[in-house]
C-alpha cells in the first residue's frame, strides 16, 4: 500500500480545502495518506492582522520525513506567479534529501490557488513542479480525464499541470464542486501511480 503526503501552505484556507480533497481522492485508492503543512514564516501578529487562518488542523511537517513517502503532493497559493515563500523556504531546506537522492523516483504533483482567473495558476504549478523535478520525482498532473476543467458554464480552475481554485480578490470565493472534483481526481491518480510503482 503506497504512502502519500499532501504537503501544503494556506494563508486563508483555500489550499487547505483543496488539500483535504486531494487526500480524499488518494485515500479512495486504499493508500495511506497524511496531510501536513509547512511552517508559517510570517510573525503571528502580522498573520492575525492579515486575517490568516491560524486554526488549521494539519500538523506541521519536517523536511526529513519527506523521504518516508512514496508520493508527495504539494499545495501552495500563488505569490506573483510563483510558489509562496513559506513553501519555498521549506523546500529550500531539503538540500540534504537532494544530495542523498532520497526522493528520486517518487511520485509528485502540485495544486494551487490564485485570486483571479489569470493570476498565475499555471506558472505557480510549474514553479512547484520544477522543485519536484530537481528532487528526481515523477510528476503526475491533472489530465483532461477531469473534464470539468474544460467547462464554459462557469468560472473554474484546473490545468493539465494540477488542480487549482480561484479565491477572489478578497478571498470570498471557496473551491467549487468542479474544482474539488479535480483535486480528488489528481489525488487518486497520484496515489494509483505510486501504488503501481511501490506496491
């Protein structure tokens, strides 16, 4: 049975919601799935004044435990078209894993959120995926087997590179049913891929 880590950073809860959906899809395959978040680097007073969601249930991950998983699915909001600094700071500490080749051949994927439809979803996914490729991971995106991402009936996230959601300029929009379905689908595909490689 494959072991999957959903590793995320979420300021306002949108990525946290997607992380739970990704984990749900992965668990549907019978995989063992953990949801963990990276440490917050913003001072608590600033986070509170900015209305960050500070009551997230997921435990904080450590870099060393990444090697214990067959698959790692990274979730991060966009920051000007790239991954959030909190996720970058966490991954920047994984040089020892890279040196040892500890993640070579493991399965990876990414998911993200932006405030607007054209706010950098694909570049953020590629930013995350670039990190995973440098670690030697095999990438699984969100193929068009999730046909909801092609919908023209509503504003919807999703890209071949990973699941996404659109949060709105004030964070007022929550992940839609189609976006959550995409996140579940990607989680399932990644877990199934890891299962084929490691079970």
